[in-house]
């Protein structure tokens, strides 16, 4: 292999399967970081393949996975969870034996189970499950941007069978994109993400759907203020994507929803009883926790 300098020096060829918000941002970020190797992409639509080359996301783009990954040193799977099995199956059949494979999925147990089922043991040692904690409500080939991962956390969930060299390569890719990498077990990751990402999307979608079903919906939306816009922004995310994410992480999502519903019922009971003190306690605890989170995030982004 030729030397690529400080950015992934041992990786000449990277294939990115899926060039939407996450995959497209990885490609853009690698370009900005100075990666001089060959970037190939795989997308579903031929028109998107042509557009990806026009945008200089990748050097070559295909509407099939096999030619995109056939000579790759590193394969990044950035596809929706609903496509997990067929995409992994195609990668397993076409990847070079020494290629490292990583993913960007929001649920890890489903990915790991699929890899165990579809990859041979040697290939599983070179598979590094990963999840960047970054995104917007936008999707599609035009949605990505080079700084999406700057100062954002990326969680890797390798196990004892995952090779150290494969982990180091994936860590180096994310570091080149400005991300901060940490490790978790698969189960812990899925519990944390159910609470911090998946259930918030369920709540946002359900609130907007509830209000949209009211007879006064036109007036409700006409007078909605900034708080409504802030809370419901993520309800503009791709519904099919989030349906599949919730399905893939079903049990942790249900556990967190049950805890939330129990708390919400308590607050409802306090409001019904006119117990303003108890309501204030809940609001105060929430404000303190949210302010602490916001302060920590500001420190992390400096």
C-alpha cells in the first residue's frame, strides 16, 4: 500500500455503502481532512450515483455494492437499518478477505446478530460495530456536510473477537473526522440510545400526530411558538428510517417508554390534584439536569 500521510496511512481504498446524511458526511469529511486515497460509493439509484461523483463525494459510485467494495481496504456501511441483512450479505460475498468493515447504525444488537449470521469468523474479527452520535432531520445525497462529526461522540461496540488493528483503523477514521471515540458493550449502547435518541423521536412524532388529529389543528399550528418548533424538530426526520430504528431496538425502547409513561402519569395525577409543589419539583429537577447537559455539551465542543 502507498502511504497516505497522517490520515489513515495504511488505507488506500475506502468504500462507503450509502451516501445519505451520514455516509455523505463521512465522504466530505475525509476529503477535507486530507485523505488522498480512493473513495468509492454504493447507492440504490443510478441518478444518485452520478450525482455523488458530480458533488465529488467519491471518485467512483455504483448502484450495486459488489463493484464498490471489491478492492476496498475499509468498508463503511451507512445504510438504513431496514436494509441491514441484504447489504451485509452482499458485503460478505464481495469484500476482500483483509478488508475492515464498520457500520454507523443506531442500534447495535441487530447489527451484531446479522454479522454473526452472515460473516465467517475471520471476517467477524475485522468487523467493528460503530455509531456516530450526530445527525440532523435531513436526508438524501445532498444532506451531508464535512463538519457533521466535529466534537461529536462516536461509540464503538467491539467484542473480544474483534481484532485490535481493525479497531484502531476505525478509531483513526473517526478521529480524522473530528469525532471523539468511546467504547461500550452492545447492550449498554442500545439502552443509552433508546433513552437519548429513539424514544425522543417516538415522543416528537406522537405529539405532532396527536395535535394534527385535533379538530382545531389549523389554529393549533398557526399559533405554535418556538417551544413547539424546538421540541418537534426531529419529527421532520425520515419516518421510514425511524420506524426501522425503533423496530431494531424494540426491547430497550419499550423499557424506556414504560418508565416515561409511568412518570407522565404521576405528573398528570399531580396536576389533577392541584399539587403545584410536586409539579414544580419535577420541572426543577428537569431544568437542573438539562442545564447540566447543555453546559457539558458546550465544554465538549470547545
